C-alpha cells in the first residue's frame, strides 16, 4: 500500500498530548493499538509520523515540533465502508458552484446570466442528488444506510432572497428533530 505524505502541524512536544488530528485518531509509528482515540495520543491504524519538518523560518507557525503525517492511500469504497471511524456530523456540507461558472481568468458572467446559470446548475444538482440517494447513479457508490436514514425527504428547490435558488434536503438530527438544510445554492 503506497503512502501519501501530508504535512500536518503537531502541537506540543510530548506524545502524551492529544492536541493534533493524528494524535486524536489513534495509533503511533507501527505499534498496534486501539482503533478509537484515547487520551494516550495514539494514531489510527496505518498512519505514522514521518521526518521532522523545520518551520523555524516560517513566521506564520509558532510551534516548534512539526512532523510529516504518513497516511496510507485508501479507495473511496474502503473509506465509506469504514463506518467505525467516521465522525458523525449533524449536518451536510454545501458546495461552492461559483468556481464552475467563472471563466479561466476568474471572471463571472453578467448578473442575469449568472443567476440563470446558477439556477440551472441547482436544478440539475437536485436531479443528480435524488438519483444518488434513491436510485443509484453510474460512477457513484451506493449511499450508505447510515446517511440515507438521516435524509427524510427527497431533495427539493426553493428561492432564497440571499442565495438565489437553493437545493434543500430535509435532515434528521441525532435528537430526532428534522431541519431543512441548504446543501447547494
């Protein structure tokens, strides 16, 4: 399994601190440990710390102990199947569509054309999201039941004074309350 090197900031100098993401997640340098985070500063399975990184000349980072975090590559299918290590969130995440519409120089079309294009993108997104959630769509893995059970109504569009046309999804929070969330606007 190839390793993907990513640089992450390590706060604090002792391994006992539970301050950075790698330490919160589980395992250390090839030693097999528990899969859930503990106060012992363990790293998750397969993740290890690499070489020290000299950030002494970097005025943006004030810490003193930085190391590479080596994370093994996993397929999207493996990540989705690894429910035990997910971090459950009570909300979905939106997507910025302005990047899709801007030209190569970062310029946007004139007002009315921009609004029209954005509304059409949202309409297509609603159809695509509906397919992904309920019918399956080529190129996408099936939505895990863990996620699907939180979505309590089909995606729909609505006009928003500030955002324009938005795709909303009705979502059930852990306490059972249902909220409508702008997922794409």
